[in-house]
């Protein structure tokens, strides 16, 4: 039996039964739009996480696990252990042990660990021995204006105009890429192993410290992109933006390659490109057959991505002044 687009709990339960796992309860996580994730309570009392991903292969998932193992070897907690990985139809299903704890996205910023510690963890990841992996930087088109994704982005900007304010915001984000000099500056970032999504939703806090989740966007890529994206996402939650950013960057430190102008260029363009990528994905999702659409995509764009970029623009100048 192939379940191509599970939309009900019973679909996932049947899928688990196919794999010999008896579940008594299933709850879909609210966070995450790249794949569908479910919290499973099994008949034997254990809990697991099931990820149903229509974008990635079993080989991709095994590479995620390898990167998690690399992190653990270098002193960073990451999901490892026994993963059941199966390809079913056009999807890859991953079943792994549930990790106890709470992500930073679910906690008030006042209860977060010191931002300095988060900066230290990101710096540590960038200094891991570089593994041999072929995967590309998830946001690679930000470095290549000739990439075909830019046409989809332009189509999305022209099409998505639910309100005049939203249309103006998307046009503004696109206009940030009219300056060729800043795009060239992006390419000056050193490369290394990056996490690719070092954000509040992927930092799990528990009694033993913190665990860095979700290594699917990890690759050999521009380390300044990781810094910029982290500050973009983390400061969207924090009420003390300047204090957080200063402490985070102090924790990260100033390696030999550190160039404020390069980081500032990434902090200017990368948030805009993330918004435009979300717009393009929403545009594509709207044109899929109804059963194939991601039910959370448009809500994520409207309720998370757009407000995040608006908020960022309000304090972007202050953040850029902190980078020195």
C-alpha cells in the first residue's frame, strides 16, 4: 500500500502498522513545513517521531544521521541512534526515538540559554572537520542571479498581492538584489560545514543541556549565511534584540576570516532571500493539485515568514551597527 498524501491520523497509523509498529496515539506537530512530522505513542509505552517527507530520499536522510554523529563526536548533542528509514511511493518515512525537551521556539526568550552559548555552538559547528558530502547550499540561488529560481520568485512577487502592503514588501525584498556589489560581497564568505537552519525551532532544551536538531540543510557552504540566518530568526523572538545579538556574536567570536562588511551583506540580503523563497514556495504550492498541496504552506508564509521580515526591517539598522 502506498500512501502518497496522508491527511488523516488513520493514514499514518496504517503506515506504521505496515512497518510492524503498533501505535495508540498520534499527534501532528504544528511546527515545520518542509515535511509532516508526527508524535507517536506506541502500545509498549515508548514514544517516537515519524517524519513523512516527499522531497528527500533515504540517502539524504542517512546523510543527516551521519552529520548528527559527526556533531556528537565533536561535542555537540544531535539526534543519533537507531533510525528506521523507508521509501514508500514518492515519500521517505523516518521513524526515530522521541527526544524529551522543549524547543526554544516554544519557550519565552527570557528562559532561553545565554545567547553567548548559542554563538559558541554555531562557531563549533563551523569548525568541525569537513565531511565529504555532495549536497548543495539550500539557498544557493542567492549567490547566482541567473539561477532559474529567480524567475519563479519574480512570478511569485507579481502574483502574490493579497494586500498592497504585502505586494510592496515583496517588491522591496526583491529590490535588495539590484545592487551587484553586495551580491559580490556575499561570495567573499568563507566556507565550512554549516548547519543551514540554526534557529529557535531546531534548538532543543532539556535537563542535560541543549541538542541541535534537523541537519537536513547542513552542507559545505558560506558560514556567514549561517550567522545571518541565526540572527534573523532568533531576534524575531527576542524583545532585547541588541543585547541578544551582541552576546551571540561575542560567543561566536572573531576568527581570522571575520570581515564585518561580509556579514553585513549577508544580514541585508539573506533575510530578503528567505522571504522571497517562502513566497516562491507558496506560489508553487497554490498551483499544485489540491491533494498534493502542503496544507501549512500558505499559513506559514502569511503568519510567520512575512511578519518575521517586517519585524526584522524595523531593527535591521541596529543589528548591522552591532557587527563590527
